[in-house]
C-alpha cells in the first residue's frame, strides 16, 4: 500500500454482522475515497465474497489455513483468493498458531497472491515473523487489546522497537500496530514511530457511529 493502512477487524462481534457489517464497509469505502488513506476490512468469513463484490476497499480474511483437500471446516488460502480478497490476518492473538504454522500460512498466502498480516505480541516475535517475509507484521500487546488504552500512548516503545527489529531482519516488511487504537492522534503517533498503519477492531465495530470514528482515525494523516 502506498498510503498508511487502517485495517478494521470485525472479529465475531454481533455489531460486525449482517446490515451493520455493510454499513461499516460502506463508511470505510466513502472515507477511503475522500481521504486517500487506505482502509481495509477483515469481516466475518460469510461476508468475504459479498464484500469483495460490492465494495471498492481491500478485504482481508481473519485467518487462513495452509491446507487443501480433505480438511473439513478449515479455510484454505486459495478459497480466500477466489473470493476476491486482498489478504489475510495470520496468528491473531485470538487465533494463535505455532511458528511452523505461521511460516506455512505466509507461504500459502504468497503462493495464492495474498497479502499476509502476521500478528505478534512483542518485538522479538515481530523479528522472528519478519524472517518469513510477510507483507505486514502487526504488533499488538495482548494486555491492551480491547482495553480502550492505546498502545501508541501506553507502550510506544513496543512500536518503535518492533519497527527496528523487523527492518533489521527484512526492510521490505511493513509494520502495523494495534490494541486500543481509537483516535486520529493514536494513528498519527503510530505513523510517527515508524509504523505503516494500524489494526483496529472494537473502537470502530462496536461504536455507535463507526463512520465518525473512521473519520477521526484518518483526520491527522
């Protein structure tokens, strides 16, 4: 992405399903067009194909599996690509994988021409993940996820240290940060610390006015 990426993870929130999901995607599309800031969404799996078909925004899966064939209930990377997705989250804190599985999933994403966003919890894991050459490493201190306390304010060093650690391993890998990101000030701080964007969830999906929150997130970029 040439601009900062704001990636909205819908998780399995009720507020991120059905008509509500469509309203968030529509708001993301409008604000992306107005601001020039890239706003991607990671909706629930049943929404992947409809979102790819109806909205001009990057759509990411919340997870992929490096499998194909007789694997009932799994999410092969090629099906995500076939749905029209841009990429996928990998190793989110709510869907942790082994190092071997992370490597395999990043490989599956590359093979299927998908961007990969590998979620990590500290600078050391960020550096280890960068060795697999994903598109992004997204660092999120787990204690701050869903807390309403922004990592950009509570723990800016983890952003700075993760960016430095990742770039030492592979300068082509971009870094996102997440956990508690809720305002334009948080986003600007993350960018100033070297991040290429942010990963957000409840601050947008569970907001009474998601469009207003998204406008605020891009306001200082």
